[in-house]
C-alpha cells in the first residue's frame, strides 16, 4: 500500500492528479477488503514524511544514569516505564536505567539468631592485650578449643594451676596493679578449619604483629620467598 502511494505521488505531475489517483487506489483497496482507516492513515504518514521537517537527531552520546528503587511488585514495572518515558521526553540526552533492589522485610529488621558468644568461638587465632599496658603487653595465640577453655580451662592462660603462662607472668610482675586481661576484649584475627591451618595462620601473624608476650617466632616453619 505504501509503495503504491509512493509511486503515484512521484508519477503525478500535479497535486490534483495525485488526489484523483489516490481516490482510484482507495476504491480498489476498499473493494479488496482493506479498511478505509488503514488507507487514510498510510496516506497521512506518507504526506507527513514528505512535507513535515525531519526531527533533528542528536549525535552526542547519551549520558547513562542509574536509579535504584525498592521493588514493590508490578507497580514498580509501571513506575519504571513512566520514568523512562518522561526522561526521554524532557531530557533526551539522558539514558535512564532503573534498577530494583529488595526492600526491607520483617525478617531483615529482626535477627532470628542469637549472637554467638565470643568465649564459645573455637579454631581461631586471637589477639589479647593488657588493659593497663595496652599494645606493649599483647599476646597472639591460637586455639582449637573454645576461647573459654583456652583461658580458664586446665592449663589455660588465666587458670591458677597453670605452670607456664605468659599472661600470668605479666600479671605477676606487678608493673601496674591495674594490669588485667579481659577475655571479652579478645580480637579474632583468623578462623581456620583445622590445627595445621591454625599453625600456619598463627605463624604469619606472629611474624607481622607487634605483640611481645608470645616469645615463639612461629608455630610451623614458613618458607617465604
């Protein structure tokens, strides 16, 4: 249909002849079952392209802008479509990209798990320092057992019957009556699955940390190139 209108337009020497030929075409299309509205809209589109000025196309690359919105179901899809339509109409140099993120839920507002107590942590490399002396009296160590057992169990750091404990030796020196080690202020440096990984992790931290109470240089030899 469009091709025939285009051919009639270029063959006709005047607009009156073009109009007469269009009426002939219109009659033939109607007899073949084409709706009149389809023919009229095709003619309008053809004439608009011939006589209306072309819209200026911008050659400057569009600036991509990303907007993040909470996802609210099907309503969010409608909002994104309307936003893109408005931005394209009033700000043609901007290409809007709307990204949805998961909104807050009741589950996200309340913790359904209790915080694991620090003293129950196991298979860790830890750092502890004197409350009075600070970093100048710090200790880095490891434990496969829980921290509570490492500090208060049999042969633990702060158990009274422990024969060899760098922490008890520091407290026994009497440098400051305020000296104490609070296990609640332990800093976890690493978590490992087994004793071998713990020994490697402890050796690395002993090499690079500034602690002074643990006199061992390493738990396992490190072959560092």
